[in-house]
């Protein structure tokens, strides 16, 4: 399912907050190399973020 730009922003923001609070990274790399938003964007592009957007009909 393709997300709207608003859903994408919400998912990436929520994941960035999780990383900031100490959640483990789902990609290889060091936390010091990128900021948390860039890490969350990479995880989003790879489709491995454990967050879904629920659309109501």
C-alpha cells in the first residue's frame, strides 16, 4: 500500500522518536553517522519499519 505524504511523515517521525528513545536500529550502520530522521527514512524506503497506517473506510 502506498502512503500519502502525511502518513509517510507521521510514520518516519514516530520511528525517529523511537530511535531517539533508544529503540534498536533495523538497518546496519552507526547512530553517529546519520541523524535519526535519515535513519528512519532509510528504514521506510526499505519497508522494514514496524509501524502501519490504518485507513478507515
